């Protein structure tokens, strides 16, 4: 690590044409031996790979795009002249992947750079910091090492999920490597976690503040996720091992956590103390700010007028895949139709409204966008210019009825035929306050792992071995908080729980959280099932993305995934 203050050098370059002396003069220099002179600087170095992680998982669109677009859950349709973007989002929806697809570059770069930063940080800390001499609490060095290993694991796991086997490094000083196989990558991740988990800190107080630290439960959850998807990633079933870890996490073996009775606490403005969150990206107004990475691309251009006037630029892109045909009938596909899968009495299924004092209700931007509290209106400025926008659970050129189309029967409904009000929008990660309470904007942390996921993983493991009643009980423990008095009109039962209901439950609980593709791949549904404007290819190569051509050209030892 070596950085120099070189303003004088820049000035010399500018003045060289005038014949001035161009030799650089360094007014100060920071080297490893001088930088690590305080605990604060040591912690600053330790957190560097975490700043990349927060960008990668909570700010950068491509990773979210790779997990959500091309699934039955989300889409980014072409809206008139908006969002065609060279056809890239239509390609994603139809699984027409190529090695030039822009999202794929950041998909690889994001995880690979994260790994490199983890190892680079550890090398600096291990070489230049005397933890005992500087008065660090005993075990700090070991905890830092364990957290960096676990963070590297989270990056490697994403690489395995998206691309299959990847090059495996434990240092920044080795030669460039070729890709390892998927089983080798899996085993490498497994071994790192088993060493790291016992050295991770334990959350001993229920509701203690989360600050991005990788606690022991987060490490155990990462290992559970690895085993949960082992069959899809390597062809080896590890569901029993996943179930054991999930039971132990739920039972408190790895720290104190609990399901939250109020779902808004999980995503709300003070969610750093939510007992359900196992790992999250910290965010705070005017400090480390993030909105989860999709607000600006999701919401209508004028949504801020409906939300209470806060300055929140939006570009009217993403939406849920539609449930309804242009005539209003429900599509017959088993998968998808996300908005219709929420029960009408589900308290999340109401228009989002900020109700003051850091509270809100509803999870969707849907229906006629007139704020019931302050009368704020979202007006159209494309097909419905000047009119109050009504968000519909449909995608079609309704504004062209009577001109280009004589009836709704003739309206096409495709990824290429959306209007400005097409598709329901999500307000889940990083809800928006009104202008009056703008000081809490960006205060919600972004949950990455939460206890509900552990319940659902265990439920699916039980389902896979035929214990449907136990699986239903686990899912219903989570579902009950969404209905007044716990009166769920459609609880999961042993009779109605199958592959499709399980996939529906994953979608309902984790919609928009950047995981849908992984769930579909695990169930063999990503390439075998139809959904809105998407016909199954039955081509298993699509379960792994091609590696971007720029990545391939940077390392001639890398080989493209088969078939791409």
C-alpha cells in the first residue's frame, strides 16, 4: 500500500510547455509503516473490502439485474422510446445471453475484485500491524481474518452461482490462474468457511445493533446457502447438511435472532436493531448512503409528487412481471404473476404511504397514484401526459386503443410493448420518507441475510424429504405476520405444498431482494418453465451465464462456459 500526494507533479505537467522545471516534488508520503499509526487507520484498512461489498450488493444494478431480470419476478420492459437500450433488457428476459452483454462484466468484476480486496487487506494487516503493541483487544486479529475470509466466501459463492467454477486465490502475489471446476470451487469455499466460523464474533443480545460485521450466524448462513444450492451447482445433494445448520441457527447456537412481528421493522428507518437481520449493509443519511440499488430505475419519473415531495430522481424502468392479460384475465402460467400471488388481506398489498414519524404502510406503488394523506399526485409525462397515473398489473399499449388497436383482444403484451404506467412497482428496500422528514432518507440498512431465509431453507429441505407438514409450519410462522390477527386465508399445508407453492413462497417473501434466479435454478425451473412473454428453452447451459469477452481477454487462461 503506497499513496502519494502529487499535486506538484500535476502542476509541473501543466507548466512544462513554458519551460519550467518538471521534476516532481512530493510534499508528503504515506507508506504502510507510517499509515498504521492508530487503531482508526487499522480499522479503516479492514473496512476497505466492505466498501466494495456494499457497492456490489446494495448499489450496483448489474448484480441485481443478473438475479432478477430474466426471471418470472421482474422485468425492465421497453416503454415507448425509453429503455430499449440496444435490446439488452429484452435479451435478458428471453435468455438471449451473449459474451458481450454489459451486465456480465460487472457480474464477474464485482465478485473477483471483492476477493482481491479481501486478500490484499489481510496481507497488509498481517504484515504491518502489531495488534498487541497497539493495544487491540485479544482476538481482534483473528476476528478480522475470519471476517475477511467469510467476506471473500460471499464473493466466491456469487461467482460459483453465476458462472460456475472460478479461479481460486488466497493471495494477491500468485500468478494468474485458470478456472477451477465447480466442485473444486465449492470445496474451497466450504473449507474457508469451516475455519472462519469459529473465529467470527457472536451476537449475544437480541436486537443488538447491526453494523455490517460478519457475525457467526452470518458465516453459518453462508455455509447453509452453499449446501442448499450444492445439487444445482455441483450435482451433489447437501440438503441434509443445510437443514442441520438451519436448525442450529434458529435454535440460537450461532447467536440470538428472532422473527420480527412487524415486517416494516425489517426494512424500515431504524432496522439496524431488527432482531431478524443476520447481516446487512449499513446506511445512514449524509454518511454511508445507499437505497438498495434499484429505486431510481424502478419508480415513475414523477413518483416524488406522490411520495411527499422528497427529491428522489426516478427513471421509470423496472416493474413486476404482469399478472393480467390486456383484457384483465389472469395468466395461466404456474410461475410468475407476483402481484396476484399476494393475498388481498396481506398488509403488504396496499399502496405505499409514508405515515410520519418514521412509519409507513404498504410495499407497492400500485393503482391510482394519489396520496391519501396529503393529496400528492403522480402525473404522467409520456402516453398519459398531464393525467393522474394509475399503475396497472398489465403490460400493453392501452393508450393506442381506438387508434392502432380496436379492442383489448388485439393488444400485444410483451417486453417490448410497455407504457409509462405498465407494471406494479416495489417499495421495499430503503422506503422513502416525505420531504418534512428528509433527514431519515437512506437511514434503512439493506438486509442481506435474515432469519426468515433460514426458516424457508429449512422448510424446503423438509419438503424435499417428504416432511410437508413440518415445512408448512415453518413457512406459516413467517406468513402469519402479514395478516391481521394472524388470519391467513391461504396458509401453506401439507396438501398444497409442492414445487410451485414453494417457489411462490420464496417469491412472495423475498421479492426484489436479488435472489430469484438462484431459486429457479435450484428447482430446475429457470430453463424449463414458461412465464409472461418467456418460453422455456430447455437449454441447461443457460443455468450459468457466459463470461464477458473483456474478462476473457484479460486472462488467456480463462475458458468460456460450454455452449457460449
